């Protein structure tokens, strides 16, 4: 699973860079950080968390 998460982030970073939304230096720095990261935050384990306001009226 960790490999899939790394691949997903790598693809997302590449897409953001190709669209010109981040500089090459930022892209390379993020990839280096990704390569050296030991663990990912809970955000990748639970990507969708509904807020209380979103569930009160029945609409997610």
C-alpha cells in the first residue's frame, strides 16, 4: 500500500508540474522529500472525511 501511495503522489506532483502550477525546483524538492519520507499522514489513509455541516442537510 505504501508503494501505491508514493506512486499516486508522484503522479499528482508530475501533473501539477506539467501544468506549470509549481516550479521545477519545487517539483524536485517535493520528489526528494517523497523519496525520503518514512510514513504518510492519515490524509492518505482516510482521504474523505465529511464535516458536520455537510451531513446535517443530507448532502455530502
